[in-house]
C-alpha cells in the first residue's frame, strides 16, 4: 500500500508538472493506534451534517511531520519505520534516517527522528539540495555511508529506552495483533471487551464516539 502511495504521488507529480511546473506533491505516512491511544469522533454540524475526525497523540505526530515533507520522498513516522524495517513489510521502499526535528508536544519536545521512504532505485537530488535542506544533506550522507537497517533499529530502540527512562513516556514498539500488545494495553483492551464499549463493537477502527460541535 505504501509503495502504491509512493507511485501515485510520483505519477501525479509528472502530470502536474506538464501544466504547472512550480507545483509539487508531498507525502507523509504514519501509524495511529485505535482505540487505546487515539479516537475517532463524529462531530454534529448544522443541518444534520456529520463530520468524522480522528484525534490523539499519533495524529498529532503525523500532522507535525507533514510540515517537513518535500517533493520526492515520503516522510515517515518512527513507529511506521519500525514496522517496515523490523518486519520488512515494504521491500520496494528504502527507509533512510535523515536527521532530527523538535516538534511541539511530541516526545516531551526532545528531537524526533526524521525518516524518508525512497524508491529502491534511489532519489535524485540537485547538487545544491543539501545546502538548502538539512534532510537532503542527511540523505546524501546516508548514500555516502550506506547506512543499514540495523542502525535504524538500534537508534529507534535507544530513543524509546532513553525517553521512557528520563521522561516516563511509556513508549513501546508498534503492534498489529492484540497478542503483541504491551501488558498495560492488554489490560485496557480486556476492560473494553468486558464492558462492551463501542470502541470495540463498532465498524472499521473499533467504532465512533459522538461529540457536539457548532
């Protein structure tokens, strides 16, 4: 799916440039856990119209990362990179660590690792790109040093260990199966099941909560 997203952006970019050479498309990808860390809500607007939205810390990370996106690569969250590199779900895209960024409300405002997802054939950058974008400079450095997936995972694991120890953030590896949940999430999930909460009995990502809006 990520590779299809990457190719869609690239194909649309080529078509756009034929008519509007100054316009460009950018992509961001991240994970969000439902219903424990994040929630879906339906806001009731005027005239009976409903608008669905998602809120939570993972959503905040994605929106803040999107501001770092640039044409070409996909900016990816740390947890998504953990899934891709640690479990090798996306062999057609390479994960590249390109630098750090401090983002408001994320990781106790300690620097967050920025990763690019690029096509396995590599990414073309103009000779001066590194001088105007520090992340492009990070990509060039990766090309020169041939950084490995092992280095990426070691960095991610160390980030979690340090932030959990020093900031008490309780970070954990992402999971796709409830059997891989950390113990405290298993307890929350069991409570939701026992109480038949709508988060687990609804559609798609465990249901919808209604909230009043303007």
